[in-house]
C-alpha cells in the first residue's frame, strides 16, 4: 500500500514534486523516488507484501517501463504462476511486480484480471506516455492536474493543491492513456451499473445463503493472507461481527478495535462479542466533551471529504486509526459496504422496485467519494491499510443477483446476511438493528455541533480545486421525495443561507449553552 506522486513534462519542477511527496508522508514507511529531467516519480510505500524487495517506482528488466502502484492484488500468486508459464519469471514475490508484468503480458486488458483494491500508473519512458487505472469500486484513489503543460498525478487531493490548478479524479473502473499535454483519454473497463445483468437471479433463500456465506469467507481468506497481525474494526454490528468471526477462523493473530463513549451501543455490543470469542479487544473510549475544533480540523484535512455526514464519521475514525497505528498494526479489515450491498435501503418500501434499484446502484457507484474515501484517508493517514471484504467484486456481483426481498424483509435489513450466518452469529448481534457509526458510537452530536465550520475549514485547505462541500445526499433525497434525479441536481447546490444559519445556531447551543450554565450555576442541585 502506498501513496503515489508523479510529474510528467518538460522541465518537471522538483520543488513542487517534493512538496507533493511530503503531503503523502503518512501513507508509507519510506519515500522512494526516481528523478529525471522530464519525469519525477515517487512512492510513499507502506511495506506489507515482500517488504524488502518490492521497491518502487518499480522498473521493468529492460528499464523501459516504470510503475507507481498503490493497493493490494489478492490473486497475485495465481497471476505470478500464470506469468511464469508464459515465460515471464518474476524477481520477487510481490504483487507490485505482478501488476507491471501482467500489464506487459496482456496490455490494458490485464486490469480485468486483477482481484483487489488498486490504483496505479505505468510510464513508457521511451515515448513519455503513461497509462492509469483504478479498481472498479474506487477503494484506492487517484487524482490528476495539469499545469504549464505538465501532468501531475497523486493519491490525494492535498498533494495536488501545491500545483495550483484544477484537480480531477480518475473515476472507479476506468483506465486510459495520457501524456504531458493531452488526456487522460479514459474508458470504462467495468460498469457497475451493468454488473450481474447477464446472470440468472438467485431467488431461493437457502441457495442464496450458501453462496453469500462462501463468497464472504473466500473474500476474507484472501485478505488475511499475510504474516502480519490483522486488526478488525468492530462496531458490534452485523457486518463487523461477521468479519471478526471469519478472521478469527482464518488467521492466527487478530485484534479487534472499537471506538465510542463508555456507555455507547457500539462499545457495549463489541465488548460482549469480543469477550465471547476470546479476542484481544482494544477499546478507544472518547467522551463527547473530548471533541474539539482541532479534532474536526485535523479530520477534514486528512479525509478531504465533501459531505457533512462523512466528515462527522471521519472525526470519529481518526482516533480509532491512531490507536491501530500505535499498536503496530498495518492491516485491518472492516465491514464497510455490507449495508450498501445487502441492506435493502431504507427507501425500498417507499418507492417502486425500479426506482429502488436505481438508488442502490447510484449509492454503490458513489461509495468511492464517501465511506471508501474516509477509510483510505483516515487509515493511510496513520499508516494503516483498511481492506474491505464485502466489496470484493465477486460478492458485489452476487449481491446484484439477489432480489430485494432477500435483502429487506419487513423492517429486517440485511436479512440474507443474518439468514446465511444464523448458526454462527450470537442472537444479540443477529437481532441488533443497524445504526450509523457516529450515532452508535455516541459521538455524533458532539461532532455535528461544529458542522457550520466544515465548509470554511475545507476551503482553507484548498480542496475546492476538486469540488465544494455538499449537503448529505440522504438528507437531500428525503427532501426530494426519494426522486434520484431531483436529489442529484439539488445535492450539487451549496447549502442555502437558512440551512447555514441553523448550523450556526446548533453550534451555539452546543458550545455556548454549557459554558453559560457553568458560569451561572444553572442546573445545579441545591
């Protein structure tokens, strides 16, 4: 796992390049660079796979091709064996080398063979052209900006702010070629909207349960194939509990991590489950009064998120990943994505089947700029790689084949996950209703009090070179009567004056009210 920086073009500026690299320092253990007159390439590398030999930027044996790569390819051993049979023996056991050799063997079509979470750039140093690609869900990020006929590429927005030009994100599931002055000329290699459309729906509950259970177990199996200790982010909810159960079975050394107030739902459920399973459990206890403006500012800077609800979750995530890092854990698994795939959506009962399916696919296509961005930034902002087993492409495709009735039954969301693991899950986890992270941790309202300042802080970091802060999509969706087209159009607008005034009033109630009560002694018992 890494942070990528690359500058291509005549007279590539080294000062700007080193500023870009410095912004991504937390993403890796060490900085590795390759510097030329017209190509500056660097990686902040977090050493996970073949830690000593997987140096970057990685170069082909003949020196022509250069790779800057961020991610994990979970089928790299199978691909390495296939490449060896083709007469392409590898020098390392790293997935880094596999990415480049696969590209050289199969060209751009190689990206369809990669099972993993990735973003990478391959440079042809003979022609000064480069190829970019990003994984289908957008788990790993990639951005670009052009200035003075030079192309700048980086893993985070903050690394491109020093360039001083508009910033564009490489969309998930797309790839293409570029040079210093033209492109990227991008095309989709996989369309999530059509994934599973040619497959027969799975309507039988027992068949669906078997397929879901096997696919999830296999997804977790490949993600714990490491000699490192593995962490699990445990909320005590359904998805994180299932993740922990499988990790405990498949890996010899795992630790669970939970954040929340001492009396929060997440803390209470997670403590009980970890104790029942005999898992080492780290609980990060935070009181609402501990949340300060500096914490909010730091989370906004790290996460670069553009929706208010995601920024609130980022503030909660930062101390969680800080503890993971301090304990020396480099890899964690999370249950994120499970509710998006299997939850059924709260609006399913309010709109028709076709509209509900459009909303489902819209949310899935936009995870890359919401929860996935939060996990990437807050995790790698502390040198921790978060892996997402529920978003393995095979599991996503299976979820596309399941009818809504297997996902939502009555008020039971993620019914098929509960049914598929009924004999493994404790009843108190199986029956627990889903609640958002910020609310279940007990910290959401403390962070929400600062909401009026989110946009100003975001602009202060120069992130509007990519996009402005926007309102929460789910809130806009409700206001628009669950009409997706209206919600998308309305959500692109900035918050109105009245909404901002309400945010300011809420912040005043939270911060000024308690201070006045302390000064006046109001509310004391006599």
